[in-house]
């Protein structure tokens, strides 16, 4: 069984690298792991067995493709298991909202030059998806926001130069 530390408040200390992840993020990883182990792995094992039955393995493209796919699946299983073993699940909805930007927070920013607003949710690296306005905790924008409060002004370095934003809202959804 895989274990993750569950953080609701306070601090957690460990000698290993802790990977922050939301409740939804850990659920997705566990689902992917289960699919890889119970569906994809048996499927590729069957494909390898079928390709072996076709004879000479040196020039058997189906066999080599199946073995390559098996390597990918096994590598991904190990990667997910390592992440789950070293994750810190952060349930943002259980943390009192003090207006401070923390991991998991949904933050609305006002671009001070263009007066346009944008809203981001700060997520783990595996959960980031810019199309859904979910940014990685390690992104320049998230790093500039972490620890700040509503009405603070942050500066984000972009390829076009520095951009100033005001934090107009922080939600813990």
C-alpha cells in the first residue's frame, strides 16, 4: 500500500524531497497507476507473447514496439509510485483562508499596466495546465505570489520584461 503524508495545517519535516499535491492530483495519479497495472501492463504482455509467436525476434517490428511500450509503462509505474511515496497531500479547503497565497490557492491578479484580470490556481508540477489556468508551484508567477496577501503587488519577469500585478483575491477552494 502506498502512503502519503496528509497536511492540513502546521509544518511537516522530512529528509526526502516532498512533492506537494492536491487531493484531486493524488486521486488522478492513483487512478493512472491502477490503469497501468491492471489494463496496460497485461495488454502489453499479451502483445509481446503474440509477437514472439510470429517467429524471429531480430526483425520483428511488433515485438520491438511492444517491448518499447512495456519499458515506457514500467518506467511510468515506477515514477508514479515514487511520487506517491514522497507526496504531501494538501487539502486547501481545510485551511483557514487568511488571504495569504499558498499552495492550492486560487489567486486573481490585476495586471497594473493593462488593467486586465487573470485567475490562477497554484498546483503541483504534475497538475499544472495553463489552458485551465493551473500553474506550477515552481513557475515564476507562482513563486512571486507565494506568501503574499491581497493588495500586495508582485513583479513577474516575462520574456517581454517585468510585469507588475496586484493580488486582488485569494480563495481556498
